[in-house]
């Protein structure tokens, strides 16, 4: 069961932790995106970043080439899925969902703070609560 979002200050997004194993993080993120869309969030408001294996949507879209893939990002018309290594290239969006589905602690230490900077309203992290709290701070 997802934990309640942490209240945001004017300069930081709310943070919501959805406990999930490495193997279950992608499914948890897909469910989270579905819930966000069902609650009225616009698809273009959502960025999903994976720390391990790429999301199947991103793999498919990248098969058409990098230019077409990033053009979809820039158009902001749909949910955009990217590898966490691309977090610096990703533009801020109201909601960023991080899928902690692989990578080591050094990846989490780099990606989670950067994802928090990209999220203007809500950061959702789907992963192991202990590892996430170690990076983002206790009580997330």
C-alpha cells in the first residue's frame, strides 16, 4: 500500500513512496501512472524514470531513433518514459515517477535528488523503502 504523500514546501514537491521490490517496481510504477491518469492528471504531466532495465515503452519508441523519441519528450503530449541516466536531459514535469528496478546505491544517490528537482508537484518513488529513505531522508 502506498504511503501518504509527504507535504511539500513551496520549493519542493510532495514525495510519495510506493514500496516495491526490484522485480515489482515496474509494475508498481505502471499502476501509479494509471492511478494518476484516472484521477485526472494529464499524460504530458508525467515523466517516468527507470534505474535499471528500460521501460518497454521506451525500448519500443527508441527503436524509431533518438530524434523521434526525444521529440515526443519535447511535445509533452504523453507520459514519457526514460532511463534514469537521461535525467539531466529531461525537462521538469509536475509528476516524476522513479522506478527503482536496478542499479546500485550510487545510481540512487544520483538519480533520486535529480528526479526531485525535475518534479514540480509530486515525486513518486517505487522501490525498497530502506534504500529510498537512505537517499532522500528518513520518513519518506
